[in-house]
C-alpha cells in the first residue's frame, strides 16, 4: 500500500521561506505525476504545483516565481520550496501522487493523498 507523508509545515512570518517534503512508502510501479495541493476551510482544494513524469512542472498563478517544486525520482519524494510567503498562503498543504499500475495484463491509474501539513503565515 502506497502512503504519502508530508512534513515541514509550521508557523512563519510574512516574507519568510518554508520547505515542505513529501515522502512515499510502499511499492510504486510508475509515477505519472506528483503534486502539491492546498486547502483552507470553506474552500475547495487547489493545485499549487504539479510535476509531470517526463514533462514540465506546472504552477498555479499564485505560486509562479515564489514556489519551486522538486521531484526526486530515485526516492520518489516531492519537495516544495516556498519563498516570500504571505498570509494568504496559510493552508493545509497536501501531497498527491498518481500511479499507473499493471495488474493481470491490465493497466489502471491509482491516486493517493497524504494527510497534509499545516502552513500558517503571520502578518
């Protein structure tokens, strides 16, 4: 069973930096993409950054120029380096992984979520 565990969240001041790390465990056949999402109470979960296997990294408009996503393909980890943090960045940040699995001559896509790590930015 694949599991994702996020770490690195915390309380920071406006303008500071923070690095989140998503670590995976379990047997993964092929990663299609890994991503960071975030969510605040009363709002839908939104994409922060997505690293597509063999493709470009996609960023939400609010993340461009401030956030940097790095995937370690050997360790299957995903790091999110966040700079110039603002109070609007306060949210629960989730790690996401989309896996392609081959079983019994068939293929399917499986999606996994971590439980999230809280980021709070004080003004």
